[in-house]
C-alpha cells in the first residue's frame, strides 16, 4: 500500500493528508495494513451515554413505609468522562467530548499523544481479520469489536468492556494536519440529541386514613333503694297518754358503680410522599457557521421545549494544526426569536469540531445542562 502526500485547501485550512492508491474489497481480504493513517473518531452514542449517566446518578429505590420508612438504596452513578475514542486525553486532537483523533500505523498499533508535549506514543493495538472484522484495545482498558468498510476508509466500532458497553461510533480516515490561514469561511452544520428538561413538580402524596372511633364506656349500675323505717307504737290513753316512740330511720341505698372508660380509637396511617420525576426534551439544530479573522457568528434554527425557533450567537475560536476547531460562545450570546415565547432556543455553551476531509467534519456540542451532543458540518 503506497502513501502519496497531498496538500489542499478546505474551509480556510490548508490540509495535509495521505491518499491510498487502490481500493480494497472483501474479495481480496482485509489485513492490518488496510487501516493506516490518521482517523477521526465520533462516538455516535455520546448523547445517549450522558443521559443514561444522568438517570443512573439520580435513581434510587424508595424506602418502604413503616413507623419510620427505611432509606432507599442510592442509584449507581453513571460515568461522566469517557476514556474510549471520545474525550480521550491521549487523542491527537486533545480531549473533546464525543470526538477524537488517532493514528493507525498499518502494523496493529494505535498511536496517540504522548505524556510530554509534542510527543506521540503507542496507546493501543488493533487486529484486522481477513473477513474485515476487527478488534481494538486501548491501553486505558477499553476494548472494541469493529467492522472495516470502504477499503479501510471507515471503521464502525462498538465498545465491549464493562466501563461503557454498547457505545458505538465511527472512525473516518482523515488528513493528518492543517494550517490556518486568514479568510472568511462558512460551514453548514446539524446536530440532534436530548437534554434534561426543567425539573418537574412531584405528585401530591396520598391522604392518610382516618383513625377508628373509640368504643362508648358502659353505664354504671343504679344504687339500691333504702328500706322504709318502722312505724312507732301508739301511746296508751290516760290522763295524758305517753308519746309513742319514733320509728327507726330507713337505711341509705348503696351508690351505683362507675361505668368503664371507652377505648381510644387507632391513629390513621400517614399518606405516602409524592414522587419527583426527571423528564427530557429534544435539543437539535441546523445552521450556518461563519468564521472571520476576529471571531465567528452562528445563525440557524433549533428546538427547545417543543418549539423550533431561530437563533443567533457569536464568540471567538481557535484552529489547530491537528485540524481541530474550538468555538467559545460569548456570555452575551442568546437565542433571538421573532416569537415572544419564553421557550426560545438557548445557544450551546461550547462547540468543537475536527475537519475530516476537504468538505466535511464532525462536531461536538455542549448544552447549557452540560449534555454532550454530536453532529456534522459541511464546508460551503
């Protein structure tokens, strides 16, 4: 396989690359030397990964109800930093969320940035089988199954290790270096993903049950009636008969017993606590990026809170010799819209890109909620 140096102009950047003579096909069989040169990585599932991490971090089982409910177990925390092909500090393009750049030497070695500035080092290995299936392993521990396509120009991969299983993406053969020049250039771009919606209000807890009514105490018994005193005898008749004796006083009746106290009713149960649920909403956009010597402007359309709105933003940028493009939005940038709706689109807080070839590249968008979304851009 012969490498032929090339130099060409793309989007304001002088691009240096290597063309591969001939076209490989599955008929002739694949091997390690089918994969040779600089490859730009895009982790297509980066947005899904970040959302899964957010859900896992917030999740926790609810404690059971009792006199004092037991505490629910804390949900596991999702990883926030990938060390695979995206956001890897050993990438030739530096750590960019969802993106990366690596060199495959044709002999089974993956080369990236060394620990010292300006140096390179082997950071992994790869094996291409005759049927064009492949496997890759990075020194940081990530492993991948892959399929080589278009004669080695693209590699589709899926992560197989336990740290981030199922992450998918593509490695695209790309130019090895770029030199910035001063000119105005424009790019069309698009991205699609989702981010957390504003926190929803928890549902109202259920009402506790009413306690039972206590029983009525029993009625005390009625006291007995005292006996009637006996009648005194009649005095005898005489000059003045003697006074008869006074009859005895009847005995007092006994006091009735006090009735028993009724039992106290049981306490009603406490109502359950209302639940809080995090929801998510689409965050996507298309637009035009214009680069000038003094900065950049972005104009486009985006969706947020269920409504598509036009937006505009501006800021500063840097271009790297490794074909990276880093945009920093000014703090005054905000979505502008002809609508008075309060749900107008919020511009990204950061946008990074890597130029793949003369006409296209990949981008990584960071939303205001620190959610990563990947996309593409095309030179106009």
